[in-house]
C-alpha cells in the first residue's frame, strides 16, 4: 500500500543570522552617510538665510525708490510690510506673501542703518542668535 503524500515545500524566509547581518550593514551605512546628509542640511539653512536677506534688500530698495530713503532703524524691516507714519509715497507692501519672514532658525532679521559698507545691513545672527560664530552659528547678511 503506497500513500501519496504531497511533497513538502522548503520553508521560505530568512534566518536570524541573515537578518542580523543585513541590520549591521544598514547600521554601518547610516553611520557613514548620516553625518554627511546632516551637514548638507545645515548648509541649506545658511543658503536660505542668504537668499532671504537679498530679497529683503531688494524690498528695501523698492521702499527707497518710493519714499526717497531706506527704512530707519526705528521703523525697522516692518516698514516693508506696513506703512510707517513718516513715509510719504509709500506704495507697499514690498514683500510678496504678505509678511516679514523669520530666518531659517525662527528669529527675526536685523536692520542696521547706516550699514558697515553701505546704506543698510540686513542680517541674521545664525543658529545661536548671537553675534559672530562659525558654521551654522555664523552671521549671514547682505554685506558687500
């Protein structure tokens, strides 16, 4: 008497050792690639701040064309979005999207009148929000 047993299929899947090897390889890759990716992310914030300061400077130039002067230190950059009382000829707002942007670290931009090398300086103090610094803590501005 012969019995017909269906042939057993081998179990599909991975062994624990294979899974551990794959996890170890992924961990090594993350350790090598992760710091480089995070470094690029930090540089992107400084580049964004640089672009925003240029946009603010262009808006201040438009303000000057209409009013005949740059915003004063007392008026600040807010003069680019809402009319100051002593700004005859104001034809703003001079910034698109209707508001004064914060820097990439969530802090307001600064305005100095007169500037170091020109009529105005528009800048951010970087990630640490204090003067000076290096890398992401460095000041970013429209200095020429």
